[in-house]
């Protein structure tokens, strides 16, 4: 379990660095070639979709939305990870309109959430229930010393979107 905690801490640090870089770096304007078009509306809509994605793949929200107490932890692990992957793939085109750092923050959140699910699941006994898995995942999320990762990503996305509105 020491290796899993170390990898969790390292990925948390990587996301913190990405969020810090996002807050320090001015947004890069995307202008379609050859057109006189203000892409601010598209960029704001992309940030809005990424905020929604971040909320939807936040582990507490996922567990609340997908909780099925009668199934096994293995089945719940599959449901949670597939839902995260599906949500992320559905919104993958938004990377065209946002800064690379913003996109990396969301991608890192997705990867970290999947990693947490797998690590917690691996630490449970084979006959564990979905309720056991969900409880342990929430304990891990709430015990993160720097705060919940999805909240940091949300702050960074909101900051970036507000810079566009000025």
C-alpha cells in the first residue's frame, strides 16, 4: 500500500503543478486561419463543458449518481471507470478550444480518479461489496491533504474562463 500512496501523492503533485502553471500562464487565443471570427464564445462554451465534465467525474458525485449497493466491488469498479472514460471521451473535442494546461488538468483528474478506484479496489477483499468500495474511495478523497483534486481543477477552469470574459 506504500507504493500506491506514493503514486497517489506524486500524481496529486503533478496536478498541483499543472494548476499552478495554468494560473500563471496567460491564455493562448485560438483564431481560425483566414477568418475574422471571435472564438471567445466557443472557448467559453468549451470551459463550461469542461467544468461540467469535472463535476460529473468527481468521485463523490460519481458514487452518488451510480451507487448500486447490491453489487460487488469489482462490478462497481467497472461501472465507475467505464463512466469516467465515457464522459471524458464524449468531451474530448473541447481540447481544441482550451489552453493545453486546462486540458491537461482535466486529463490528469480523469487518470487520478481511475487510479484511485483501482488502488482502493485492489486493497479490498475479493468478496467486498460496492458499498465497501464506495466508502473507501470517499475516505481516500476526503483525506487528501491538499483538498479534493476536482475542486482544484474547477478553480483553475473557472479562473481561465473568467480571464476570457474580461
